[in-house]
């Protein structure tokens, strides 16, 4: 409910009120249903707007059953009857309003269903030289009054007001004004003024009060122009300029929905007011704020516009008496064709159909899309390779951008001379996408279909696929955008074909859809090779092989990336162990990592800084010990901290490399180490020792250790001194890598290897004379108590033992 300048406006949503709402006017005398005839006679207008989903009631301040206090305060009481699930529900509505503008001496309102004129009593009595006091003194009422209508300049016979009311006219007398109301369509009102249809009522109301006759002329004239439109995008309406006498040019105020816009404001909104041949022409742009636009489907797509025009004109006559004319009109354009359009915005290099559907009105929404005969609801599922993006446009429309990859199975592909083209290393492919947009029109919930067909022809070269590679902190990623002839090529890592099973086995992250293949290779997984290991970092590279299975042509995709690691261990295929360790918590405060060494104290760090050290040495040197199990062999060494004063060595870390036994080709006594695969490395931070020994091993490693493996019982028999068992505090472990060039560190995920049936062993008779005597090594009878049917000897002699033992010189 809203109070306007001269009326109360009530708007109710039809979703609440139902399609058949009704109003009742209430006063102290009773309840009065507002029917069509009663509304015109009593100053009400009820309009149902199904297009807007509203029912609207406008009640004049002088309407029947309105509580009027001095023409200044007006109180309205209504009942709204709505229907919910077939049941009638009544709601009481009450509102009190006061005019925002002072009353003019004469005011004329042209509503959509009636004309209303009100006059100040003092004005008319003065003009006929009568006193308002006379009327009040004799307590005149409208029951004493009569009315006489004029038609074509002739006076009709007078009639009582009660008789006039039966013909639809309304009369009322307030404390300060006389009100006359007439419905449209009366026989005495239609005429043409300057080519504009006008309805006019001229009535003379008079009353005989003893010696005084009071006569009042009431004239109501309203333009009945229904409006028109032009090709510029305007709806137009006109009215005769001088429906009432005026000395000067009239003041015009125009707006929509009862809004009053002075001319400068109206001009800013795009309104055009023109005077031509004594006629006022009003033009309102289609996109004016306050107008309503609707789409409509009937054999095609159309639009129409609805405007609730408010027109106000001020006249001033020779006596400087002001007349205010207010006109309410609903203007509706005819059905106007509306065109949607599609724009092919595809970029061939992107290999994605990009189709723009534009000029979609606000009241139309995309419901589904049919692509080459297959229906898809909008929005698409997240798993779909298609996308559709909605965007709002400045002209109060919106658009949809559809994207479908060329290589999607739904796209129709036609290859010309396919076999010949492949042999010539090129091919021509025709791509086709037929689109049927299903749009839902809000008004009447009608569907509308818009069709589009997009064609492309492309020439392809069947060259090898090209990978895009990128470095990250965690590894290297590869991306391959699919092409029509990628099936000619096989992708492998080393000798293994790249499959989802291989990726799962080696810890790769592989995703492959219709658009591209993505491969994320975490650092230290199978296939990496490493170079330039320093405390500042290292370089790793990963290679992918692409082979044409018809021509056997092989192409490579190699990506090299720098990496940084606080700690690492690498076990190469040529038996080189490289270790970077963080010693900040392992050595005494103020100690230097440069004072660390391996078990052989001559094997110091290759590089050291304030907290870390780098060691690189052959696995069977520097005092390393060897442990053989059923499927693998482990090389272990320890990192010692050498006290600067006492010279005592304290074990602080253990480094290990483990190799699959089946991959080894040489006995460890030989100087050349060979392995098919790289080993698994681990760094174990051990508890610091307060003595000068590392575990139970003396600082001089001159013993020769012999470990015998029982393949049946999987037990170990130790000859000589064994490596102690160290309980780790924390461990860093790498995983083995593939075979690479010499001195290349290639950690990767361990593969599954069958147990070795035999190991190539050189002759043992080359041991020096006296072997087994004295302190160097003692082979005891317990050797023969190991119940074995098949066993193998592995020997390790540290470089220190070979140098110091007199029996081995």
C-alpha cells in the first residue's frame, strides 16, 4: 500500500491473491463489493496484470466510503479476498493518507475507467455571487440538487442526482469541494479534438434554496488516445494541448507508474515532449525505467511493452484560476519481432567450438541444449567436457557461450581420404556441431527453439605429439593436448608403456580425458635421473619416449628442473651413494659439519656449510658394511662426528642403500659395481654416543665380515664381526630409480623382482695366504651348523682393513 498525490495504490502479488482476487470497501454503514460498475461510479480502479503477476487497486481520495477529514486526511478500509487451495481467505487492509501537494481550485483526473472533477466550493459560489455560508446555513445536501447534461451544445432535461447515479454518475459534497464522477462510454461524451479521440462530460449541477439558486458547471475532458509506436524504439501518446482554457503555455509533467517527472528530469530519462498542431506528443523509450517488457511465442519469438503512463498538465485561465489535469493510461505495444543470434567465436588453434548465443531477453532462460541429437540439461554436469557460460549484457539482455572440444565424441568428424592422408603425413577433417537451444519463455511458460549449425575444416599434420612440461617444488608435470592422430603414437617411460597401471605402480599421477593427457611425476620416483648434487640443490630430469608404432620412429620429451632439498640420499646404478644431511641437531653446539666423516675417517664430506654436509662415495668403500637378504642387499655406512680435542668419533647418523639382488651383476670385491636398477636409500638419525665408538664397532675397521645367506630357511649366519643393530630416531628414505648413465642418481619406486636362483661369483682362491688365521678373520665350525642347501658367500673388506691388515698385504 502506498499513498500517492491524489490516490491510494494497493498492489498484491497474484501468487498470494490467486487469479480471481476481489476487494470490498468498508465504512460505518457496511461492506460494499467493488464491482466493475461500482468502481467507476465510486472512484476505484481495479486492474489485474497477469503479465506482471499483480493485481492493483487505485482509490481516489474522494472515493466512496473513505473517511475524509477536511480534505486533508483520508482513511481507507478494504477487505482483500484471496483464494488458497480453493478456500476463500479475507485480509483487512487499512491505510491513512494525506495529499503531498495542495489542492488546485479545479482538479480533473482521467483514470482508466472513469473521469473525476472536483471544485472548490468557494470559487463557484463567488462566480455566481452566492455565499458559501448560505449553503452551510441551510444544511444543503446533494439530495436537494439536480443535474443537467449538455450534448453537442444542447441542454438535456434536468434530472435528480439519484436518477443520474443509476446511470453510473457519481456526486459527492465534502466540507470544501464538490466532486463529480462519470464512467467512460456515456453517449454524450465522445468527440475528436485535433484528430485525437476525447471523452468530455459537461454537467450543470444546481440547487434551489429559497431565494438562492446555486449552479455549478462541471466539465471533465480526457484524451482517449490508446498509444502507438515507431521504429525508433519509442511508444507514443498524444492529447489536445488545450482541453481547458489557459492564458499561457501549459506546464507538463510526465512519468510512469504515478511518478511525477519535471521536464528536465524526464528529458534525462529519454522522454520526448513535443507540441505540434495544438497537440502534445509524448514519446517514451522502450527501455525507460518503470516500463515492462514481455516476450511472447506465437509461431516465432516476439516482444511487447507495457507502460503505465502518468500525464499531468496545469492550465491557468484569464481569472488566474488553476486547473490541474491528471491522466492515467496503460499503453501496450503490438507484438514486435525479436531476433536471437548466434556468433561463431571459435579459434581454430584452441580446437574448441565456441558459439555465442546473444540478445536473449531477461524473461527468457536457457533450459537445455541438444548437441548433434543428444539432449543435455543446463547447467551441465561438472564431469562434462562441455561448458556454457551466462553473461549479463548492458542492454538488459543476457548471453550464453557454449564450448565443445573438437575431439569430443559428440562432435561429428569426417576424414577425407583418410588412408592416403596418413601416408602423406597430413589429413583433412570436417567437424560439425548441430545445436538446438531450448529456451523457456517466462510468460505462459512457453518453450522456444533456436537452431545453429557450425562447420569447420582443418588440415592436420601427423607429426609426433608435443608435450608441454613444467617444474614444481614436488616434481615435473607433463601435458599433452590430444590431436586426431595421436593414436599413431605410443607413449612410454623407459621400456614400459605408459598406462594407468604403470602410473599406479610407480606413484605417478595420470589423468587422461578427451582433451588432454596430464602426467605429474613426483620427485624421486621411477624414471628420474640426477646431476650436479650440491648443498645448494641438484638437477633432475625426466624423459618420456614417443614411438610411432607403424614407422618405429622415436621422439623424446625431456624436462630438466632444479630442486632444493635439505636432506637427501641417492643410490646410483653404478654404486655411488650420495648423501646430504642436516647436522644442526646432531652435532654439539658450536661444532662444525666439516668435522664429520664416514666410518673410514679419511672419507670426509665433499662439501659442508654451517649446518649440513654432503658425502658421495662408492657403496663398497669408506668402511661400508654389507647385509644380504633373500631378495636384496644393503650397504650401510655411518656418519661420525670427530671431537676436535679428544679425537673421539661419535656416530650420529646411518646411511643405507638397498639394491634388488637380481639386478646385481658383479661380486662386491670387484672394483666395478653394476646394477640394473638404482637402490633405495635411507638416512637414520641415531642417538649420540658419549664414547669414542660408533655402536660396538671400533674406530679402526680392519675386520673382514662374511655373511652367509640361507635361501631355504631365510636365516643369516655371521662370520666375524657383524654390523650393530641401530634403532632409528628418524629416517629419510628415497626410492629406486631407473638405469641411467654412469654417476647418474636415479631414485624410483622399487620394482617387483623374482628371487635370484644364482649369483655370478668370481673365484675365492685369490684370498691371501694365511686367510682365516690370526686376528683378521676367524672362520669357525658354526659355519657348518647353518643348515643350508644353497648359500652364497659375500665378502667385504673395508679400504682401511685392506691397508692395515698384515695378512692381506
